[in-house]
C-alpha cells in the first residue's frame, strides 16, 4: 500500500484524495492517511502531492517507517475524505519542515 508521511502534517494539501479510484484516504485535523487494506497500489496519488509526502510502503525512507503503522492505525478511526479542499492556512510555511510528527493531532 501507499503511505502518507511526515511532510503532510500541517500542510494537508488534499490533491491526493481527488485522484484515488477507491477513495481510501482518511482525514484528521492536520494530516491524512491511506487505509492499507483498501489501497490498490495504483500509484496515482504519489505524484499529485505537492509536498512529496506519499511513498509506496517498500520505498518509505528509513526515518519515516513509523508512518506505516500510523496510516494503518488512524485510517481505522478517522473519516473518509474523497474531495479536495483548501490546504491548511500555513501549508506553504510548513512544507519541507522536518520532524513534524510531534504536531500530529490524532
Ligand atoms: Fe488511492 Fe492509488 Fe494512492 Fe492507493 S496508490 S491511495 S489506491 S490513489
Ligand atoms: Fe497530504 Fe500531500 Fe495529500 S500534503 S493531504 S498527502 S496531497
């Protein structure tokens, strides 16, 4: 499955959700996740993310491995999102800042 990683936090551009053919994105306050059992590995979302936050599970960088579990956990409790919305107001400012996991609102 594909995985949403650190750089989505506090950006949440949501371009990704619009292209997903199986609507397997789930939304929290400042982050999105992919449901690993619903994702069909089509790869369409990966190039759509302006923040470069989406990776195939096998390609998730070492420092981001924790996000594989985070996507699995939070996709079970968050609500589905299938339509694009405005990014978070400070998205540009936060895009590219490292180690945003501490800001994740669950
Ligand atoms: Fe959806 Fe395809 Fe991205 Fe999986 S890889 S989350 S199925 S768009
Ligand atoms: Fe997040 Fe990128 Fe989607 S910032 S909301 S994974 S387009």
